C-alpha cells in the first residue's frame, strides 16, 4: 500500500490519503465455539456409552439397578466425549468443552426431574382436581371410603391464605425496616445483625416450629391455632425477605443518596422518598420470594396449628390446617381416595407457588429505578403539574410592572 503525501497550502492542513485502499466490507467472523465435529462427538459419545453400559450390565455383570445403569452411562459419556474432542482440540479446549457438556447435562437433568415431579403430581391428582367440590367443600362430613365427588380442601385453602396473610403482616414491615437499617446505619452492630440473618436463612423449618411451640404454646399458654402457625412461618420468611431486600437496596446508586442529601433532605426522608421507591420492584420480589418459602412449609404448621377436617376461619382459636399439612395428612392414609386428594392438594400448592414465582419474575424483571410505561407516563404528568404550579407561584410573586414616568 502506498501513501501519497499532499503538500500543505498556506494556512491549511491536509491529511495524507491512502492510495489503493481495499474498500471491501469486512466479513464477520464466526465467534461461536461449537463446531460440526462437536455434534458428531456428542452423538458418538452417547451411542458408545449406551452400548458399553448395556454390554456391561447385560452380558458381563448383569445388574437390575436402573440408577447404577444411568450413572455408569453418564460417566462413560463424559469420558468418551473428552477422548473424541481431544483428536481435534488442545488440552485447554478439551477441558472447556467437557465442562460445558457437564454443566449443560446437569441442567437438563434438573429440568427433567422438575418436569417429572410436576407431571407425576398432576397425573395422580387429576381425578380430584376435575371435581368442583374439591375447591368448595371441606372434609368434615367425608369419610375415607366416600367417592371423590364428596368433600374438598376449602378449609385448607382458607387456612393457608389466613396464615400467610398474618405472616406477611408481621414480616414485611420488620424485614424492610431491618434491610434499611443494615444499609443506612453501617457499623459493628449492623454487621452482627447481617451475620445472624445469613445464619437464619439456612435455619431448618422444624427448628422454627419447635421455637414457637416452646415459647408461644408451652410457656405463654396459647392454643394450637392458625396464629401460632403464622408466627412459625414468620420465623422462616423473615430472613429471606431481609436478605433479598438488603441485596436490592445495595443496588440503589449512591449518587441518588448524595443528591438527596445535597438538597437538604434528612436520612429518613431520603429513605422514604428516594431509596424505597427506586428499589420498589426488587423489594416486591423479595416479599413474594419470602411468601413462596412460607406457603410450602409443613413441619412448623404441624407442630403449631394442629389438624382438623372442618372449616375454621378463626385463626386465633382452634386447630387450622393448611395445604402442605393437608397434603401430608392425606397422602399417608392407606385409602386410595385420600391419596388422590393428597396429590390434588399438592398440585394446587405447586400452582400457588408457581404463580408467586412468575409474579416475582414479572415484577422484579426491571432493575432499581427502571420504570414501566405507565409509571413513566405518570411521572411525566406529575412533572407537568409541578411545572405549572411553579410557574403560577412565580407569577404571583412577581410584582406588577409600572409604566415609566418621564
């Protein structure tokens, strides 16, 4: 390539131009690491592992363990895939591809197990879910030998909703206040509280139930009721809400706090008008995740609420069953109709938890400070109203002009 340098006229600067420059657009390079040979390696490793495992379990050392067959076939698949890939790649690429196949296969295994659990539960409980009385009646007048067209789980649905409502009334204010404290009042005590919250996140649910049973029921003398069960669920939900809310509030940009303080706002006003509205979607997600954790607990409710077969809409007096506890009580029965009702109850509980997680995904899909279309529209309207109010205020404060006198 030759470069022509032009002479500079007086008072002007001329840049050098390249002669013979290739103006052909650059071809986009393929940056993917998956090649055609990888597909053949996957198929060959799968066929080879199944063949060797079948030969081993059928002809050489016959076994009847299906789990052992799957484990041996999977290990042979990973080994054969590493050998086949090593023919075309170096050692670094081989390790990378084997790790990718390992994690993708484990993810597929987990998804398959989840789908199998959901499908099996729905299949076993479909005979009960198709009857309307399953959602509108209780089990007070239904025996174990009566058909599925009699009785239902309305009392368990009401108990679950009341217990979760009481738990949310307790945990939401405490959880959000504790998360704000951990972020806005740093220090030695805040670090201690954060350590306790992180430890309580892994607290076994039976321990929470035993704590409420020992303190509230045995020491204070409160009867087994929905309120006692709600207290046990609150112990399980509170650390989840605090931990998730703490992470969300940390994501709020520090520049927003500094701007609020620079305008003269106090710490409380900054938290109430800047930090919490900015992290509103994430805080809502934290509350929904805590609710999903508490709605599926069985052992705390078993120790604190008791079991009943009829409707009890009063959470303060008398036993009050919930959906997880009803599932446990029905499935352990030897009667087939009770077992079918138990699987139907489990399917209903899974639907509620799935609904909560989808709601958390929809609400928490936006980042801190990111507004939806309706929220942006309301902000624009509010800004216009503020601008009109400020202009009227300025107009009223401006003195009327007087004509100049000569």
